[in-house]
């Protein structure tokens, strides 16, 4: 009977070990399934992370392009303000034409003034020549008068003698 009891006890221990081993085996299977799920989730997350990195780089490119567009718009606005301060081409051409006519008119006036100035120079030259001739004539007349007076004085002195 005691051997029977020992055998039952051993059998019971074997069954217990077997049950325990089965439970450990089931647990290991469930853990492997859990690890596979986690691995798949990690793979999905890695894909999501990679997609996020790609989206981030696209967004950076879009930001750079938006900055370029903004810079171009600012330059355009600045140029537009400068252009707004200037008259349009049609008006500028009218002003240029008016200034050209005015320049032509002023050129004619300048020519007229230069002609008058040349005439006045010639007249002044004639006047100076006339004055010079008149001075020479007066000097000659004075010399003649002095010569005549000298002769008269000599004649009177001779007549007194």
C-alpha cells in the first residue's frame, strides 16, 4: 500500500509537472503571439514614423517654397510701390515731348540771343573804332592847332623883330 501511495504521489507529481509544463508552454505560446503582435505594431509604428519623417521633409520643402514666395511678393510689392511713384509711359512720353519742344524753343532763343550778342559786339567794335579814329582826329587837330599856334607865335615874334 505504501508503494502504491508513493506511486500515486509520484504520478500525481508527474501530472502536476506535466500540467505545469503545459501551462508554461501555453504561456510561452501566448507570449510569442504577444511578441509577434508587438513586433508587428513596432513595424507599423516604424512605417508611421518613416511616413512622418517624409511628411516633415515635405513640409520643410513647402516652408522653404513659401518663404521664397513671400520674399518674392515682398520684393514685388516694394517694386510696385516704387513704380506707383513714377508716371506711366504715356504720360512720361508726353512730358518728354513737351520738354523736347521747350528745349527746341530755348535753342532758338539762344541762337537769337547769340546773334544779337554778335551784332552788339560788331557794333561795339565799330563804336570803339570810331572813337579811336575820333581820338586820333582830335589829337591830330590838337597837334595842328599847336603847330599853327607855334607858327603864329613865331610869326608874331618875327614881326616884332
